[in-house]
C-alpha cells in the first residue's frame, strides 16, 4: 500500500527529531556512497599504478580525472538543482509536482549525457594536449577518456536518480548500489588490467561497466516505487516551469563545479611542467585529498536536503539551526581527518605507488595543504543551506570569484614570478580563506535566509 508524502517525510525524520542525529543519519550513507563513488577512479589509479607504471598512474589519476571533473561535474551540479526542487515539493506534500520534477530531471540527464559523450569523444586529445601533458602519458590519457565518455550516460543517470532518492530522505539505497558497482569495478579492474593485460583501456572499461550497473539499479528502484517520485517512461517529458526552477538552482552549482575544475585544469597544467614524478605525486595526493572532499560533499548534500525539506515544510527556525549544526559537525570531522592524514599519509600513498621519489613529493604536498582544510568549511556549509532554500546564484558568484578566479589570478601572477611548486599550491588555502570571509558577510547581512521568517 502506498504511503502519502506526509507519512514519508515523518518517516525519514528530516523535518522532525534532534537535528544533529538526523543529519548524521542522513550524512553517513551519503559519505559511504561518495566514498565508494570515489573508489571508481581510485581503484583504477591503484591498479594501473602498481601493474602498469607511473606514466599510466599520471594519466588516469591526474590529467584525465581533472578533465572528467570539468565536464561531468557541471551536469552533476545540475542534478543538485533537481534534488532541491524535489525535496521542496516533497516537504510541501505536492505529489504532482514531485512527479513532474522527477521526469523533467531525467530528460535533462539524458540530454546532458548525449552532449558529454560527443564532446568527450571528439575533443579529448586536444584538451589533453592543451594541458601540456608529457608525451609519455598522452596515449594513455586519450584511450582512458574516450572509453570513459562512451559510458557517461550511465554515470549521469545514476547521479540524477541518487539525487532524487536522497531528496526524499532515502540515502541508503544509493549507498548499496554504489557498493555493488564499486566492488564490480575492482573485480573488473583486476580481470581486465592484470588478467587480460588491457592496461589503461581495461581500467576505463571496468569503470563504465560498473557505472552502468549502478544506473540500472537506481532506475529499477524508481520504476518499482509506488511513491510520487516513481519513474515511468510514458511520463518522460519536460515541464518548462519546473525545468526553469531546476536550472535556476542547479545551473549555479554546475557553473561553480565547472569553475572549480577550470582552475584545477590550469593548476594541473602548471603541475605538468614539473615532470612525471610531480604529476604522479599530485595524482596520489588527489586520491588522499578526495577523502576530505567526499566528506564535505556528503555534509553539503545532507545540509542542502535538510534545508530544502524544512523550507518546504515551513520550519524556518529548524532550517537555521541545521546550518549551525552542520558547521560544528564539519569542524569535528575535519579535525579527525587532518590528524589521520598527517599521521598515516605515507602509508596511504604507498597504496598507489612504490616509487621513492613520488612518495617523498606526495608527502611534502600533504604536509603543506592538509592543515588548511579548516579554511574550507564555511565555503561548504553556508552555500549548501542557501541552495536548499533556492538562494543559489549569489553563492555561486562568491565561490567562482573568491575561490576560482582568485586562484587563477594567483597562478598567472605570483605563480609566474615564483616558479616553485608550493607557490602554486598556496592558491588553495588563500582562496578558501577569502571565500569563507565573503560567505560570513553575505549570509548574515544580505542572503535570503534573513527573509524566511516573513514567509510564515
């Protein structure tokens, strides 16, 4: 027997109960889910680094990952708009609009997948060459990217379906699907890279096949659901008003992700000039650094969904308290991660390479950047709350200019004067600190959060 939206909201607890407990209940499945999602590329990097060489590691773990984040991250950002719209309608118990939002979102995912597949296939070599990748990793990078983008539609369908399930309070099943697909990826990596000696091509095939599995699992779940968010092919059409709302909220997140990636592409191009050892070390750090980012992403998704449902349910005091709880939880979690990385960073680095020069360089990077993770917390939590209530455009501008543009300006001014690696890396903590200050000012003086009480 189908449950109505009100019963479902009460069941998932996002609009009821102790805030920190509800955020944790929602946070951990998302964290584990993003952990296993991160393992897609991490498993590829570990296996090719150990069994193929540091050139393959540099290609899979560094250059290609940056380009994938640039293109795929934009459409994943759009899916966050769908998540907010669905969560608001779900919290407000507007089932017809929930259905329209779900099917409009999948139309967007399908269109985005087709565009990405075409762009990835035709422009991969030019993009890699433009980043100044050394000749010894060019071939590996092109092969990996072209195979990856053949299966990108599955990636976008999973991310859109998972965003919809999380929006209605179901963060467990997306986790289970990611675990299944990640284990599949690891098994296929071993079979195709080690067993069949397909090298980088085998790693790419393992990734797209496992992502296809996660897409199938999430779609089957939505098709079988009896709730308002059920997926039906016959209902697959675009509602223009809802599409505009999804784009209004999701486009800033997509552009924000793209700006992050563009700045990272430019930094990767700088890193490429230091040679294969530094490229490999940066790739290793990227995997370790990814543990922090997936944690912050999970907290951001939890805070956004919490804010969206409570905004829809018109529980504005609870919405505001959720922001502060999210901040303190982020501080505690970051402190634990900083300690772990400083203590065990070398051990984690050895999972990806045995090259002594690469390991030494990766530890220098870890010791420099990791303590500055604290400066990013405000950049994650405040815009997540604002996105949940539909205030997405100005936060996007603050992040794009405070984090991305400032970082690029630093690279092309100070980075050109001081050509050492760490002169480039300073751009990260500098941009995080400046953007944090900007968000503190905007949130308390100018943002839409100051107006929600008038909506009572």
